[in-house]
C-alpha cells in the first residue's frame, strides 16, 4: 500500500475518533445532569462503548501496541463500575447492626 | 498531525470538564459518577501519551476499583451528607483559596512550558540492558529487575494498608467476615453477569499478566482485573467475603511478598546481591514472582474494597 | 484488493460514527430515563459493531482481529445485562424518574 | 503547541482544581475524591515528562511510567484506608450520639 494511502487512512480514523469522542462528551453532559440517579448510572456504560470505540480507532490510526488489550480492560471495568453504580444508588442509607442508625 | 491535535484538545476539554463537575457537583453521587468518567477518560489520555501500561492501570484502578470503593462509601454516608452541607466555608475564604490554587496551577504550567529541551531520559539505559533481563517490556523490566526493591516495598505497602483497614473493626468482630457486598434485592440479570463475566475477566487478567513480560501489561493490571471480577461475584450475591481470620486467607495475602523476598534473599548466594537474578534465570524468576504476586495483589485489592470485619467469627 | 478493503473500512466506520451521533442525539432529546437508556444501548452497540467491523481489515494479525470481535461481544454482554439492571433500578426509584 | 504540552497544562490545572476541592469541601468523602483528582493530575505530569523522553524506539521513558504505575496502586490503597477511617469515624460518632 502506498504511504500516502496509509497516512490518509490514519487521518480519517483519527478524525472519526475525535467525532466519537465529541458524541460521548454530549452524552456525558446529558447523563450526569440527571435528574435521576438512574441517568447517572449510564455514564460508565457510555464510556464503555464510546470510549472503547475511540480507543480502538486511535489505536488503529497510530499503531499503538496494546490498544485492544486496554479496550478489553476498559469494557470489563466499565461493566463492573456500572454494577457498583446500581448498587450504590439503589440502597437506602446504612442499616448496619454495629452502626446504630444514621448520623 | 492537525487531527491528532484536535483529538488531544477534545480529550483535555472533556477531562477538565469532568474534573470541574467532580469538584463543583452539589451532592456526592453525581460527583463520584463524574470521577469514574474522569478515570475512564484518563485511560485515553495515557494512550495518547504512548503509555499503554499506565493506561491499563488507570482503566483498572483509577476508574474501576477506586470508583467502586467511593460509590460504596457514598451510599453508606448518605445520612450524614445533608447535615454537613451547612458547614460550607465562607465566600471570601473560598475566593482566597481559589486564588492560591490558581497560582499553584500557573507555577506548574510554567514548569511544563520551561521543561528542558532535549528532555533528559533514561530510556536508552533501560533499553540497553533489556536483553540481559530476558524481558521485552521496558516498564516491566524497570518494575521487576532494575527497581525490584520498589516493587517489593509496594507489595508490602498494600499489605500494610489492608492491616490498617482491618484494624478499624471493633474488637469483637476481629477475624470475622466483612459486611456483605451483595445487592439488597435479587436480580436475575446481575446473577447472569456475575456468572458469565468473571471467567472471561480472569482469562483476560491472566493474559495481561502473561503478556506483561513482552508487551503492555503486568501483574498490577492483571491482578486488578481479577480482583474486580471477584468483587463482582460478591456484589451479585453469588458468594460472601471470606472470614478474615482464616489461615488460607492470610496465606494467599502474604504469599506474593514472601516469595519475592525469598527470591531476593536467594540472590545473595546465587548472584551475589539482594534481589539479583542469576544469569539466564531472570525471565523464569520474573514470571514466577509475577504469578505469586498477582494472586496476592488480587486478594489484597479485593479485600481492601470489602473493608474491615463487620460480624463476629462463626464458630 | 487493499483499496476495496480500505473503502469498506471508511464506509463501515463512518456508518458507525453516524450511529454514535444518533445515540447522543437520543440521549439529549428523549424525555425520560428508560427511553434515554434505549437510545444509549441500541445506537452505541450498533455503532461500536460497525466500527469494529470496519477496523477488522486494518488488523495486522489474526489475533488482533479476534480480540476486536471479542471486545464487541463483551460490550454486548455487559451492556445488555447492565441496561436491565439500570432499567430496574429506575423503576424501583419510581415512575417519575 | 504539541499534544504532550497540552496534556502538561491540563495536568497543572487538575492539580489546582484538586487542591481547591481538598481545602474547600466540607464533606470528608468529597475531599478524598478531590485528593484522587489531584493525584491523577500529578501522575499526568509524570506521563508528560516520560513522553518527552521518548527515545531508543520506546514511546516514552519507562522509569517515570513505572513510578506512576506504583503510584496509582499506592493511591488506591491509601484511598481504601481513608474510606475505612471515614466510615469508622461515623460509626463511632453515631454510637456517641445514641449514648447521649
């Protein structure tokens, strides 16, 4: 493949990565504003899909080693964080036996 | 490279936006949500800085595990959150602090702009001896060969932090199990996720440890993924945190540091110095130490999330 | 041959980007939590799928291509179950949420 | 301006922001969050220094990168300890209030 085609492809992938990142930014603003906690739980999921799309595009554009491994890790941990969000938001304030009531 | 710079600019704007949101949000839950997003975004920044090893660590710990820890604390502290809101410092005080913090930022920014050119670097030195260690990833070589003492001390620090957390338990609970991490209500999809995701995650974690010798990865990153999967099964209610006084728990926790230390002391006889690896055996030794440390670090991180004992020992 | 593959990459990745845009617009415009969740999952998963599909011809080694597909499958699994969880949490919080 | 310098300036702002949060926030948990924010900014400075030292076929100087990996893990364990202390402090206070 001629060098300029490779360079053009890299530029294109970078541009799309930037575009996807921009849509993630838009979504993040909306999601974090709420109003419900359930809206905010979408934040890690949004980054789990949009973030890894941007990451994979960046990795393909610049030939970074390990980009896919980082993307896989990001996916797993984003799912993990989402579960913690659901758990954190859907539980009433503490009711631990050794901690007598709320402060 | 104009597109690359545009992507960098966009990333910086996003990261700064999340940081401002995290500091400025009125209640704690949205702030922590912003912090998790901030951690996941920093992963992309680290990739742009050509540091995939750090990106893996940030994705696993910065966004994932720290976020889960803070979220757990948030839900438990909800009741106190309102009463403390009244004690907000006065506007003049905040203004003065803002001014001082701006000065500090400006000073650091000036340092960044005045960094020497060409930049000092240890990369050639790190690369020159790489073949002697038998390891292909320079970051792993730094962590486990050139500066192995730091890594040994780090695994000790992790244990110390865990001892610190454990010592916060009331006396009557010592050696008992931490409070359950499970969701209060049964949820079928969470059970499914808790059963399907951990096997994949553990394979990925072991893979990250394994390729760490020659490619981006390493024991801390892999161990964090494994720890996260363990905590996930506990959150899904599929298992409860173990009793902290059990011998096998203690054994797993210290195994990594103990093996590392033993290999280090053996270095006195075999290679003439503490933590020196005998020639030709550097790679197998590094892999063996990584394997032992992975198990211990994963257990330590998981138990740090689980917290101190919260119930008496079952007899 | 490589020109056809490159064209395929450009088309698929661009289509994926369109879906990401649709997802963001849905998040911004839809009135309540459940519909916003719908926008997030549908658009993003198809979007990511198309991006992965487009990047497959660019993968240097077969293992990289396999890992790309695995990443997408993992996202499918995680986002499918996590959306269920979020939707149920939203319903438990009340109809107004 | 290069992207690396841009990230350096971003790190400088993050340190300032984090410090402001640590000093000003009335809730201790928010201070812990702000402290983590500050820490991430400091790590990013290391990353910029490492990236500028790219040589010998490596994307960056591996020594600061290794330091940052150690730092992130230690910061997590410190955060876990802080959160543990915070929860314990609240439990003790609640018990005192109940006694009174």
